[in-house]
C-alpha cells in the first residue's frame, strides 16, 4: 500500500497539487511510512517540476508553488526525520548556497541531516561569495565546507570557491575537505568544480563526511 502512496506523493508534487500532496503525506505518516522515504518521494516530484519548467509547461509561479509545497511537506516530515536520522558523528561543517544562487531547500535539508547525525553546522545562508566562504573558513577552521547550488552558474561559483580556499591553504590551520551538493550536479559538473566530493543526496553527503571524519580520527598504526 505504501509504495502506491509514495508514488502518489511524487505525482501530486509534480502536478503542483498541494492539497493532494499534503493529504498523501499525512496518510503515509499515519501508516507508519519512513519520513526519509516520504521526503525522497517529494524530491522526485520536484525533479519533474523542474522538467516541466524547462519544457515551458509551467512557469516561475510553478517553481514558487513547488517550493511552498515542499516546505509544507517538510513541516510534516521533520519530526519523523529527527527520529530516524540519528548519529553521533562529530565534525564541523560550514555550509552555504553559493554566489548567484538562492535555492535553499536542499541546503536546509543538508543542514538538518548533518545536524541530526551529530555534526555542528554553521549555515552561511544563500548567495554566499567565495570570499565570504574563505573568511568563514579562516575564522572557524571547519573540517568540511559544504556548498549547495542548482543553477549552472552556481557551478562556476563552486569552482571559484574551491579554488580560492585551496589557494589560501598555507594560511589555514586546517584545510577543510570540500563537498558540493544539489540535484543538478553530475559527474561532468563535479569534475569542472574540482571539489573533493559531490552528491545529489543529503544522506549520501553525510555518509561521505562521516567516513572522512572517521579517517582523520583513526590513530595511525604504531602511533602512541
Ligand atoms: C523550487 C525551485 C525553485 C524555487 C526555490 C525555492 C527555494 N527557497 O529554494 C524558486 C522559485 C525560488 C526558484 C527560482 C529559480 N529557479 Co529554480 N527550481 C526549483 C526546483 C523545481 C526544485 C529545487 C528543489 O528545491 N528541490 C528539492 C531539494 C530537496 O533537492 P536538492 O536541492 O537537489 O537537494 C537535495 C540534494 O541535492 C542534497 N543537497 C543539496 N545541497 C547540498 C549541499 C551539500 C553540502 C550536501 C552534502 C547535499 C546537498 O540534499 C537535498 C536532499 O537530499 C528545481 C528543479 C530541480 N531539478 O531541482 C528548479 C531549478 C533548479 N530552477 C531553475 C531556474 C532556471 C530558476 C530561476 C533562474 C527561474 C527564473 N527565471 O527566475 C530562479 C533562480 C533564482 C536564483 N538566482 O537562484 C532551473 C536551473 C537550470 C540550470 N541548470 O541553471 C531548475 C533546474 C529547473 C529547470 N529544470 O529548469 N526555483
């Protein structure tokens, strides 16, 4: 039954049908469905919204509507996410949506997921310039710099940010690992950006960073 409800959520979000999206999310939650799976289903619907926009089947108002629907779904799913996503990783993440981009739904989800797994997150907000990232890296010495963005133009901002941080490595007490995220990033974009890691999924991003933190904590063989 729940697979059908999840598919219904994807379809309702894609159709920008707020009432149906909310009704199905409530039904899924009441049926004991995982909040992670519910949010993933909604995220798939958002991809279709993007395609509809590209094909000029919907316009800017449709994107705005999609954002509102996703927010409403997150309000319902968040308590469940907080129960499901638990971990005791520690590590400090500096996070922001890069210059020129104001998409923040994914960034906020990434922030929530990192926090749920025990990371400390400093969220710099949206439209964050490379210089602002560097300034914050110098001030806070984070383990990880996470950059979010969905626009093609954001890939250039990500590339500039990664390059600026690397070019100041000798002034930093710790060179942070860099990870970029966003549903429009692919292998080719990732290669262009040059960050250490990339992902289109917040959970996967957290796992990558957990692995990185474990790696730096593991004592070197033979060391006292
Ligand atoms: C909703 C939406 C909007 C809303 C955003 C609301 C908000 N507050 O964020 C509004 C209406 C503001 C908007 C505006 C625009 N948008 Co828009 N938008 C979308 C849409 C439909 C969904 C994005 C979304 O929220 N997805 C759901 C979230 C949860 O997914 P996500 O972001 O991928 O995040 C997940 C992972 O990627 C990951 N993640 C994200 N960041 C990070 C970071 C780290 C470190 C980690 C580890 C993980 C991680 O975690 C999340 C959960 O798993 C997309 C379509 C798409 N394919 O994405 C278009 C899309 C991104 N928009 C697009 C466009 C063109 C625009 C506008 C230029 C439209 C216009 N003419 O004005 C403006 C740009 C404004 C700007 N300067 O940024 C295009 C971009 C095309 C391109 N390649 O450049 C897209 C792809 C639509 C399309 N197919 O044409 N948009």
